[in-house]
């Protein structure tokens, strides 16, 4: 045997899986291309005469190609799945969702030529279901919000697919240090403003992923901005924040699509949250309508929650005679909810009376006097 002759025995090291690697490389290029072709989302600055000394900024995530902040998350979750070796050229993608994430994931599944199944509560808006199906996704409905997780896992097992599991992976699939994540984008867009470091950033929680990214980024960049998370009725997050108990459950399900969860989701990180407020659902919906009137286009109910949370903080800052800037997020457009939050018959059927909240908020934004039927500390 010469030095250079090849061994005839079967090699112990596997050959490189070139076909799969080539697929992954092409798939990653598709995902990067989607990001490269997209402009940054707007940071809009509406003026409210009552909010003296307080500059309000709204990061408008409704203008992504799939209509919500979940465009960023879906891209990250699919990339995470490919780079971890969970997603290959034949993988069925499965997700548990209240709708927005599934719309965005259906878009990326189609981009990569992969089958997609969304598991959603039956109450999910008709428009979101239509959008998922338009992207070639299949919708599977469950009766109770707390049943989405088990059903999604079962479908992933049956199909040999991959459960994207936004509620677990949102916080880690997003690059929290930067890479133009939502936090880096907001703070960069704020740089030349009168109060470039916001006093507070206000955000609701669905997966908790966005608040995790914001809170981590604030610490990483050593900013003195504080993070307020706003919760809704029938959600486990607020009670978890107050008590530290991650086992709390609220099986009824949230009426505000996209936020408020029946369990404390793994992606919710209370350690980076400085303050929490819980608001009545009727007030969130009223705020979505009032804000829609003021910026001349419809926003979804979770944006109402965010905006009303921001108003609570603005009220306290004004009371203390403080000036500064506040930022929150337009999560999606209200056009998805024309037969729910923007339909008076639907509100009546739900037993929701938004009028006192809407009137009070209008007065607050015009005069700065807090006239809502609950204090700026929210429901306690
Ligand atoms: C997901 C979602 C949220 C909450 O964002 P998270 O990062 O998941 O906490 C708010 N509004 C809408 C419409 C959403 O889809």
C-alpha cells in the first residue's frame, strides 16, 4: 500500500448532502431577497393637540407585503428552521396562529414551494382565512384557542412536517442585537428627532417576541427607554408579570386578535419589561376606531390596545409635567376586521359598549384631560 492509495473500506464519515444544501442555499437566498426588496416601514408622527409636550410615534408594520408585523417573524422563523436543518425541500410547514402569522408564513411557504397548514381558532377573521388560502395554505380550525398547540403538533407529526411554533421560537428566531430588527429600525429612525431616546416604548404581547426584542435591544444599547407591555382581558401575561407564576392559564381566549394568550407563552420574557397595564377589550376597540379616524385609515384592535397604553403613559407624564417621546406599533390594518371590530352589530352581539371609551379618548386627545371610564393605571 502506497502512501496515496485510497482505502477500500466503507468510509465512516457521511458524504455531504449536497442536494439538500443546495436547496437550503437557494431557499435562504429567496428569504434574503424578500428582505432586500423591502423598504423599511414608516415611523409616523401624528399630532394630538391634547398631548402637550409629548411626541407620539407609530411604527407602521401594516405596510409589509403580508400586512402585519408578522412578516418579520415569519421570515425569521422559516430561516431559523432551515438553518437548524428542520426544513428541507419536502417539509410541510405547520403553525398555530390567531391568523396574522399564518398569513405571513403562507406567503413564505409559497415562495419556497412548501405546503403550509395553519391551525387557528374558528373565530379568526374571514379576511385572514381568505389570505392564507390565496397563498395556497390550508386552514384547520379548532373550537377553543387553547387547542391550537396540540392540533398543530399532531398535524406536524402526521405529515412528517415541521411545527414552526411561533409561541416558543419567536424570541430566539429574531436577531435581537440588530440585523434591522424592529427595535433597531425604530431607534435608528428616531435619531434626529427632538427627543431621540423615547421615554417609553409601548407594545402588547401575542407571542411576546416583539417585546422581548425591544427590551433586549434597549439593554444591549444601554438606552434609558422603558418598555411597557399592554395586556387585554382573558390573557395570562399580566397576572404572570404581577405574580411571577408562568403556569397561569385563561382558557376563554382573547377577543383581541393577535394578542392576549390563554397561557404564558415561552417567548414572553417578563425580565425585560419595566411596566405592564391591562386594558378593557371595549377600550382597545374604541381606541382602534378613534385612532383610525385621526390618521385617516383603519388599524386593527391590537393597535388600539397599543395606542391606548401609550395614552395612559402620556397622561401620567403630563401630570408630572414631563415632556418627551413615546413610541408604539401599528401591528396590522383594520381592513382585516371590517365584520368584527368595525361592525356595530358584531359589537352589540359581543355585549361590548365602546361609546364611553371612544368619547373619553377623543376628549383626552383633544384636551389632555383624562375622561376614560378607568384610570391611566388600567384594570388592576
Ligand atoms: C402577533 C401580533 C401582535 C403581538 O406581537 P408579538 O410579537 O407576537 O407579541 C400584535 N398584533 C397583531 C395583529 C399580531 O398579529
